[in-house]
């Protein structure tokens, strides 16, 4: 299976840099079996019904991008100050943080980077561009200082076109975000507003919340030509006892399990037994889903449109079949759907009964 099998031409102007307003006014491509329909996200209640269960990722994006100054003691005037940009990646035991620093070569162990009057960090170690930082604050004090000094960590394809601003603090956060820890949003969930949730609930659709803290590794490119040899990044997640029970009850009643976003899908597939039984689960997952994968619990998926040659495009191809997804993406480009994190959505429903079957070669 070659990386080039997952390539396609995307006109640059289709990359969204701002979300649709209101959230549920974004376009929705419905791919059900071989059929394709052009709809709006607020049409979702008409496509789902009593017995269906949406799986929502309630992770909360932290303002993980920081800009600071390193002042080197004893340096000549004008030579001891360096501007350092930091992106937090994941917390370490004891409150330290793994982060990316640019330019990391201007930092030495033991030096301090100051981000605001209240927030600074000491460099504990450096490995290339990755650093481990120890901040001067912890707990709620750290959270408050980070909220003041940090910026939302927009994806590289947006950050290259414009800087993050105050609008992104709301736009790049789901309305059901509760558990802080992500450095990237579960972007399919950005399409939900309170009116849409109410309409779905009135329709009889049920909801289950899980947590997967999306990491910056989600944007890492695949660099191997044989995609089966790609090493997936690891992310922390949790499926509670209640969440597991709700999913099991829906499956027992014959309802559909529909994760909202690839993050929720990867988490529940990590937690499910071979027969699809869900169990409470907590830990790190590096599950890599590509064509040939046998889905355990997922019946359908709501997701945005993904980058060429990305692991997420491989995931949706595993669910729907490579040929079918090529047709879906050809249609999305031709119809001028907006792509990536702030873009439009798709609802992908394989043919009936495909949950326990391999759909890799279809299409």
C-alpha cells in the first residue's frame, strides 16, 4: 500500500482559514454506500434517528502557543536576548512540559524563558527542536497564566496564512469542551452548536462523551512510501465506565455508534474488544487505522475533509473503501467544499452490515 495511493490535488483556495457562522451552517457531504448528497450540517437530525448514538470528544484545547524572551546573563549588550517561540506538546510527571521551541539552538540547559510578568520556564533538556520545560507555576495558577499569555495552537496550514487571534479562542474550541489537555481541536465537533444538539436530542439521538487529548503529532506528515510501516503518534485518552455502558447498551439494542471525528473513532476502537464490546479504558493509544483494518464498534463517522497523504485520509478509506473515498474527495473538490480544520463536514456511512467486515478493496 503506497503513500501515493492517498494523494489528490487540492486547490489552495479551498483550505478554510475561518469557520462557518453559525457553526451548523457549514456544508455536509453525505456519503452513504455509493450515494453522495450535498447537505448542510443542520440537516443532521434528518439523517439520524432514535437509537443512534453520537460519540463526542470532550477534550479542551489549551492556548499552547507561547512567545517569550531568553536573556543570557553576562552577554555583551544587544547579544544576550533571543526571541523564543514555544508550542506545548504534552505534560510530563511533576508538572514539566514537553514542547517544541524555535529556535531551540539558542537555548541552554538551565536558562529561563520569560513569557509574561507572571509566567516563565526553565529549560531542563533539549533534543533537536524538542525541549522539556519546568514552569514557575503549577495547577490553577499555571492555567490562569497560560490563558493570559498563550495563543490557540492553530494548525500549520492556517498559521501559515494568518496568526491566531481572539476569535480563535472561541472558534477553535467545541461547545462541550471540558477536559483541558489538547493542543489541537477535534475539528468535526466544531460544527455543533446548542441549537443542533437540541434538535438531535429531540429526534431521539443519544450522546456519549469520551476524552482524547489531541496532540501536535496529528499534523505530522507520513514520510514512508509503504504506509504500513508508518509509526503513529501517541495520544492520551479515556473511556469512562458510564461511556462504555452506554455504547454497549446501544449496540445491544441495534443502534448505530457514530463517532464525531477521527479522534473519537480512534479512541473507541482502541478500547473495544475484538467482538466490539466496550470496556472502560484509560491510557495512551497509537492505533493506526488504514485499509484492511476490521472495525470493531464504529458504524459510521462524521468528519472533516483531510490532508492528502495523511493518516486520517487512510482512516476514512479504511471505513468506506479507497475507491469510494476517491470519488467522495473528487466530488468535494469539484463542488468547492471547504477543507481541513475550519472547513466543511462529511457523514460517512458504509453499506449496511459493514461494521464487522473488511471494506478495504471496495469501490
